[in-house]
């Protein structure tokens, strides 16, 4: 109890004062939380948030996806109806958005207790009646308006534009039957249909917390958290990378459930237990029962009742009023904690003739209960803001929290204690609390506007599942003999029929040509004690004039590098088997023959397209005449990656490159490959998926920036998928986006430098550097400074977001295509659950700090019935070319051994003549001798 309060107890004897103070303090002590206790609550809230994200709704904190992907950006416009149900009142609101201004009209309707706790049909009929009255009031009953439905109870949603919300459980005193587990939007539509007086286009169902965040974000773009502190309590926030399609999504935490698993038992008082036991949902919403307006007044009443029974209040006189549950409302806490209304409020509320001394004690009780509530909310908020800060890899976070609720707005001290607690427990975050003036209704209208934009933009547009299915259809089309000529995916047979089985051995050369560097490896596979691989390699530059020169010069360069390598290895006199990794689309008719279909990755050497690259290389080697080579296999780099990883994991049956370019291969059933004879066994198929969309199938998801990149490329209209996802183009995508944002004054204060306008100045490696969690900010500063701009803190954030969006899209599109391959493997094998390994190589996958995690997560969401191991190729595709050669060498050796064994059964001409003579004698014997013998035995005696 405060010292100046105790001093006022003048009419009580000194010893009695001391005793009274001690006993009241002892009663209120459990409500006074130490900083250590609050830190524990913060840690438990953080653990609950993480658990909720991982367990998809089965934890105490549900972490429900809201499918709100962004906050308002000022482009929202038009008239929207907002319906707001969340407490004892229902509010209907008309909002007109125009030029970043909003005009609002609303009416409030009471929800009687018998409706709140009646049937679901009665509740939604009542809502429909209120909407009908409001539309009459606005004179808009004949208008077909888009509407957002703020439904402030835990709901499971599947998407913002599918407009459904399945009620998980009632809270805040609602118990309407036949609603839990049902879609509340459908129930509202049915009620509207029953009235048959008006129609609504319900385009979004929204939690009040999300509505509050959106409403405040309309005023402050830094608002990415919503808090309700009123009849109930809840928080939502923008979480990173929850959905496979976009980089952020608002999550409705339903944090009121913290403690339902017993995690708050050490701070729960006997008064809280009593309140919980007498509630309509015992054991549930334990955190909410410690912090929300529905319960604080009842907690105070329980404490006052206990103190009165102990003779410490009201001279021990317990009235029937004081014993009545619910009589002490939370709004009285706000009144009592304002000094000027203290005595009057207590007397009027409790029907007691209490002294001012009694009033002081009552005020102490109210203060202890409300302060604890604010501190607990502050501890929870500290957990949320710290999580956001760490998600974004920031040392310091500036963020705004949109707040609504009577407890926050009307209580004289709640907001201050909440802010102070948050600041103490999250010192690295600068948190601004912004009260929502119009409540969550305006937010619901804003989400309706956002949802309408999403719906409009998705006309003819695909989700990742759509892309996956479209890719699967293209796979099948590419495999068909009749459909292959018009297919974007060429599905090229590689004539690689097996991954390594562990028995390979020998000394091999591997050539790896696919970018600005040319690599040569010597790979020795031995079986002394266990299978081991020794590799020696050298990298040679491929100059730009050779890349863009003639084919003769290119292959002369390759032959020259190979000669140099063999001389350094002292193996010029040996004729070793050679595997040639040629990382461009080739049509193969056998393993050691590959006709280049088209150049990719900036290569334009003349006279090569349509030619057999093995023949061209052999010609260049023969022209030199100083060494010989046995080129046994021409291999795509993707196949090489699969074979490299297959050497370590024999379940590997997919290979992917995600680097300068991108491609994939996989083991297809031979019976499905119309381009190759035979039905038994499998063969690796090179999909050449970089060309996915060259037939126009990706037009709905290509942006103006994708089109600009394509127009400026050396192969317009080709490799469109690759241009959306690969390392060669992602940095340029970011640069083009930043240029447009600067022109519109959104970044760099509208300044555009010559460096920013220079093609290629922003490289994909810069995206990786900026998205690193710790040093990303300093790297962004360094990179942007080199572009001649002086970025602000907001600029850093925006540039980082642009990088995230571009890299996130790349990972998601790759995931959709890979998911299509995995689904095909699963169906080919006819298994309920596929277990497989995907071998991956490429600088983008290896160097980007978030790419691999995003890709893995998206794949597992798209193909949930699959156990996929992602195996990084440590040695690149060069080792894979050697492995393909080793397998070919093994198979050739087996064929030779079989031929040798069978050779013993091959007869010379002389031997065949002897057999002929013998066979003639046998015929004679059979004809002349056997009848006599048979007659002897068969003739009766």
C-alpha cells in the first residue's frame, strides 16, 4: 500500500494501522509481480508463439493465419460496409476511402445476453436484422456492397479471398450453440438469405485485433501489431514467411490461451482460480482471465469479499450486493482509480456506507489488479516485439502497436504501465502505442479493400498449387512423342540409366563447361578398404570473346585447357575415360552424343546449335594431336549434380541447379518416355525447366520488371521461368524495382543516380548480403553507397523488403516446379508416402542465407506426403560427370565380361559342320534303331 495512503488512516490506532497494512499487503502480495516473474512470463509467451507456429493450432496459443499479407498502402478506395461483432454490442459501419482519407458512418446495436447465449441461428438472425436497419438508415438497401466482417473470436481461415472462418471456440461470454466448428460467414449469409431484403458481397472475415492493426496502419505505416485490451484481450502481428506465396502474413495469436497448459500456475492467485471456476469456460483463456476487462472487476470483488470477511473492510459487514457475481464491473476500476470519484464510486457500486479509509483500500486493490493486468500484457508485448526484431535480424526495432479496447482507453494508468513494462523487458525495441480512433470496423473495411484488390489481381492468376499442377501437365506433354514438339519443357533423355551403386572404380577425367569458368577434374575411385574418391581439379577462364565468338574457337579453347591439365597431371600418354558436363540444352540419342538445341547463360558461340558437341570436341582434340581422350558421356550439369549426390545417397533421384541459371532432372520410368525405345527400367530426364512459360503460360504472374528484363536479354521470349528465378537476373530485378520506387518518391527521397540506372550494378550476391540477419544493415549501407545514394533507415528497410520479395518469389516458384516432379515420382511408384533425396547445387542456393530454408518449407507444404532429403552437392557437377562415366564404364565392363563368358559358347564353322554331321547320324539312329527297340518291348509275347 502506498505510504501517503497509509498516512490517511488517521482514525485508526497505530498498532491497528500496522496490522491492517500488513494484512492488506499480504492479501495483495501475489498480484505484485517482480521483474524476474515478468521476464518468465515474456519467455513463456515467446515459447508459446513459436510452438503455435510449429504445431498449427494445437498449442495453447493458436497462432491463427489471417491471410492478410500487407497493411494499407494508400491505394485503397471505394465504399465498404464493415460489420463488427465482438462484445455486448454489434456495430455496422460504412466507410468511404478516397485519396487517403476515410469518411465513416456507423450505428451501434446491443446484443442481449439471451442472444449471446442462445442458438447460432438466433444470433445471426439478430445480426442480419441490425444490418438491415443500418442499410435503411443509410438509404443503401438496394446497393450490392463489399463487406468485411469483424468477428472477434478465434477462427481458422484458409485464405483471405475464400471468405470463410471456422469458429474454434467462443470467448467473452458468448455461448451461442451450433457455431463452434462451423463457418460463421456461411451462417451470416444464410441469415441474410432468410430475410431476403438485401444482399452483401462479403469479401473478408477479420478478427478485431487484425482490424485494429489495419485501422492504425492506415495512419502510421510502421504499425505492424494490433492489440485489444478491453472486454477480452488479444494480439496480432506481421510474421515473416508463414505462407508459401508471400513474405509476410498477419498472425492472430489468440494469446488469451497462454496458461491453458499450466504455464502460468505459479502466478495465478486463489482469486483467479475462483473466477476461472465460475466462468463459462473453466480452464480456458487463463491469460485473458488475468488481463481483460471481462474478469478484472470480478477478481477485485473476490478480493474485497475476502478482506471484508476478514474484518479488514466495511467493518466486516458483507452485503448481498458484495456477494453477487458480476456486480463489480471493470469500468468501476477506472472510476475508483481516479481520486475525485473514489468514495462516491465505491458507495454507489457496493451499496455500502464505507469510510474513506475503506475507499483507499478498495483503490489499492483495484490498482494491484489492474497493474498486474497491464504488466502481463506488457510482458506479452515484449515477447512479440522481440520476436519481430529477431525475425528481421535487427539490432534495434522501431514499431507501432495499434490499440483498441475500453481497458486501454478508459483506465487512467493501464496504458502507461503497459508501455513502461514493454520498454523494460524489450530494451532494444522502441514501441509506440497508437490508439485506434474508429476501432476495428475501419480496419475490416480496409481489409475488404485489400481483399478486393487481391481477388481482382488473381483473375486468371495462379497460386503455387496452380503452378505445380501446370508444371506437371507440361512434364507429361514434354515426354510424349506427339506433344513434345510444342512443349515448353523438352524433357530431354540423357541415357543415364542408373545412379552409382557403390561398385564403381577407376581413373576418370571430367570436363565442366557451363559458365564463365571451365573446370577440369581428375577423379580416382578406389576400393582398397572402403570406396573412396580422390579429386584434383583446375579452373580455366573462358573469356567473353570466346563465349560470343565461333564454335571452333570455343572447342579449341576447351581442348587446349584439357591438354594443359593432362600435362600437369602427367597423364598425356594415357587414354582415360572422359565425362563432359555440358550445361546447356542438348538432344541426346546416346550417352556419348549430344546435339545443342540452344545456348543459354549468355553463351552465343556461332556454328554450334544443332551440332554434336562431342564430335566438335573430338575434332578439336584430334587437331592438336598431342593426346587422346575417350569421351564416354556428355552430361548436363543437373544430371551431374544428381549423380554426385547419388554417389553419397543412393535414394537421390532428382538433381537441381539454382545458381546463375536453373534446371532440374529426375529419374523417369522408361515406359513413360515416348522419345526412347524400351519399357523396362528408368532413365534420367533433363527437364530444361528454365523454359517453363515460354509458351505464355506464366503471363499472369510475370511483372513489368520481368518483361523489361526479358526485352533486354540476349534471348527475348526464351527461358522465361529462369529469368524469374535465377541468379543471373534477380539482382537486376531488384534494381529495376528500386528505380521505379525512387521515381515515385518512395525511396532515396526520389533521387536517382547514374549508378542506379546502370544495368547490372545491383548483383544477386548483394541480395544475399542484405538478407543476412546480422550484418545485413551494414552491407546494405555499403552496397547502396556504391550506387551513389544516401539511404535513410526507412530506405534500408524498404530495400531489404524488395530483396526479400524477389528472393522469396524465386524460392516459391522453384518449390512449385520441384513439387510437380516429386508428385510425378510419387505417382510413378504408386506409394502413399514418397521417400527420396534431391541433390542441389548452385550459388544462389548455397550463398543466400534464407533461400534453402524457404525452398524446403514451401516444398513440404506443397507435397506434405513426402519425406524429402535435400542434399547439397559439395563437389559440383564435375564429379557427377565422372560418376556418369564411371557408371558407363562399369556397365561397359559388365557387358565385356558377359560377352567373354558367352564367347565360350560361340562355335566356329568347322565346329558347326561337325555338329551338322553328328545331328545327321542322330536322326538316322532315331529313325532306324528306336522303332526296333520299341517293337521289342511293346509286341506282346
